[in-house]
């Protein structure tokens, strides 16, 4: 590789070259939706370890493991990336669905979310009394 003299090297002159036409650095560093989905699934699999934590769910389910995980990923995109749920809320709801051995669909996720919200409201009421 040929070396560039320090007088011609843009990094040595204090100029940061962007070879991405009119894109700003923030736009270049921003993740695509598919990358965000993959990042969540990677983090979810590493931290929560659903295959061992909910082993009975995966064994007793009529759906295959890959199909269940695709549904988890799909609903993350719908509810967190395009919806108003937080990632933490989504993981809590998934935990509830897996523990109740319910099928992963929009209805079961909504029911589990309402159950969690009701429990949180009841805790607040008890604290006030």
C-alpha cells in the first residue's frame, strides 16, 4: 500500500472525508429496521435465554422454535419500532405470554399487557392506602 504524505493526507490536515455524497454522519451511522430487529433478537437471546428459560413452552408448542422466534421478532417490529411500546414493556409481556403458555399473537400480547398494567395500578393503589 502506497503511503500518502502528511501534507496530502486529509486526516492529518484536520479534514474528515465523507465518501457518502450528501449524507451526514448521523444518517450513515443510523441502523436500518432489519438491523434493529436483529440487534433486539441477539440481545434477547443472550440476556433472557428463552430457549432454556421457557423450555416447556417450546417443547409443548405446536409451532416450531424458529417460527416462534420469527413471531417474537415480527411483533417487536410492530409494537416497539412502529408502535408505542418500550423494549422493556415488550419483554415483560413476552415473559407473561410464555409463562401462561399462550400462543404468540396480537390478542395474547394485548391481554398480557393489560394484565401487567392492572397489576401495576393495583400496586400503586396499595401503596397509597
